[in-house]
C-alpha cells in the first residue's frame, strides 16, 4: 500500500491567539533572529545551526548572580555555548552530549591554555605540507595549469582521489569533488603532521567548521541542498579560521585559562551515571524541542567527513543516546513514553493530533509516529529531569530554554508549560516561566514563543 504525506492543512491556532492577547514582553526583542555566533569570541569557532545564542546563558548568569563559587552543568551541551560563557565568567562547569563530534568541538573551545606560538609554528609547517599535496593533484582547472601548479609527472586527478578517499555516505550532491578533495587533503595532513593532541583538536575543529561554507548544504534552519559549489578556496577559509582562533586565544585573560570546564559523551537521561548526587548549583541548557528536527542530520556532513560515522549502525549508536525529537529517531523498543502517557496535557495533545490525522486521511509512516514521538520526547525529558533532581544540590535550579511547537498537524504544544507540569510531578518545589523571545515561523502567521523555564529543587 502506498503512503501519502499530507502537509499541514491548518493555519489558525486558538492557543496562539489567546497567548497573543495576554502577551508579556520578551527578554530580548530579536525579531526571531538571535545574535549570530560570529559576534562572540570563541563561540564563533564553530556554531551549530540549531544551537542558541550566548546571550541566553549570559542572561541567566547575571539574573541568578552565579559566581566563581558555583558549579554549572549543561546536559545538552551541543557545541559548548553554556560552558564557554561560564568560563568567561570564571565559573566552573561541565557538559554532556550524545554526539561525539560536538564533544570534541566543545573540548577544543574550552582548551585555553595552549601555547599560541606552538599553534602558529605547527600551522606554518602544516600549510607548507598541504601546499605540496595540492600540487600533486590535477584539479582540472585552466588556472592551475597556467600557474604551473601541477607537476608534469602528476597522475592523480580529482576523480581518482575521490574514488579512493570519499566516504560512501558522503555524496557529491552535498559537497562537490574539488572542495571535498581539498578539505580531505587538509584533514589527512593534520592527522599525519600534528602530534600535539590539543593543537590537532583545534585544527580539526577549523577544517570541520570550513565544511558547510564550501559545501552544497544550506540551513534555514531546516536541512536543504543548494546550487553546487564546484570549487572553493578551502585552504584560504581554513587559514582565516586558524588565524582567528590564535588571535582570540591570545586575548583570553591569563586567570581564566585554568578555570575548570569538562565536556563528556553520554546520554542525558542517565546523568547519575556520570555525576555524583548533589554536585551542581545550576543546570543551564536548551534541550531539543518537539519540532521534528533530526539533530544528527544538521551535523551529518561533519560526522561523516571527520570519521565519527561510517555506516548506518554507527549513526544509530549516536541517535540512540539522544532524546527522541524526530520521527526519524524513534525505535521499536523505545519506552520513555510510558512515564507520561497518563498526563492530561499529553493525552490532550496526542488526541488532537490523532483527530487531525484522521480528518486528513494521513497515512504516511512518519505521520503515524507523531503521537508516539510526543510521548517519547516528554517521557525522555521526564527521565532526564528526574536525574537532574539527583545531581542538583538542595535549592539548586534547573533552567531550560524551550520553544513551543506547531510541527504536528498545527497542534499547539506548549513545551515549557508541559515540562513545568512534569517537574511538579517529579518533585521540584517551584517553577518560574519567562518569555525569552518570539521566534519567527515561516510556515504560519504566528510567532513561536521561546520560554525560559526555571525549576527549583
């Protein structure tokens, strides 16, 4: 039987209209566009498209008067935004993420004690080796021939190099042959030439951060493919990134270089496996939203190119550690939803989604997973928030930035309100809700509210 996907067929949301009528002023008025990471030192080394602005943790640190005497945990660390903000303020912090690539990115961003002279000297030798390797490849361009960059005895073409070195999961639809070859040569030179692990991690971050600009991928924030870039100045972009990293490390105050920051790999639903009870004063984070975003898809290029993923099994291993936020991330044996199946707020949402699916005669496999996804998402958050209660100190605060959603048949999901209800069920003593910003939605006329939820142990 053929399945048919039915896009959203509704544009009216009574919940949004009620919220608009009783609207509070947001903390930031960004017109839905947060400040870009390029505006913030060290954060700009690598920015995840589904990440959040450093303004959020900075705001919380100031609002709560968090100081050097406190410790902070981010259980959905991503590229390390909260941890970098804490380190700039002299605050000890730790972070956890399910994605190995992000863990290494965060470690690179937090290693401020590297000798910049070592980075510079290693960089000079590295660039020299990369230039030699480039000259051994026939890139098939008139410019290269005119500049005599190709030795007469060169026998390796871009096509031949691709055939041997391109990962099977990385189609040239996503990154064209010439940019791929250049980036791959840089990556291999880093592996072969750089011995110092901290320097190697920084250089790997730099080439990984170069991938999206030289690729055919675009984010808006959804994943898409744009007009192919058949060539790019990969080495030039890489060198600019390295120069920026060196300059910003040189500007880090000496007393901040030794502030404790730890990035680890793990499943946030099992926090007590990684941290002792009563350890943290605050948890500051922005978990995935119930918006059907497949988070590994937005880092798939980096995961495959950098060698973290080489087949479906290794990708699934990452996805199984993650909170269930997408219909492509639901598995047969998932049972997190059992924790929240009887909550009235969850029943109300899933009943309405099922009603609209029936009205639309929706039969696609993904649509059939909508209600299970809602239960698994909030059930996973139930488990994670229960674990957070253990690792927080008495009177500690768990502070989350979460967005409402219309991703499933235009049914309004008040994410922060439901998480507050779950928090009360688990045993948090109090909660506070604050409107952070209105996010612009491209699929309907309503803004999506992004709220700060504060839970108190």
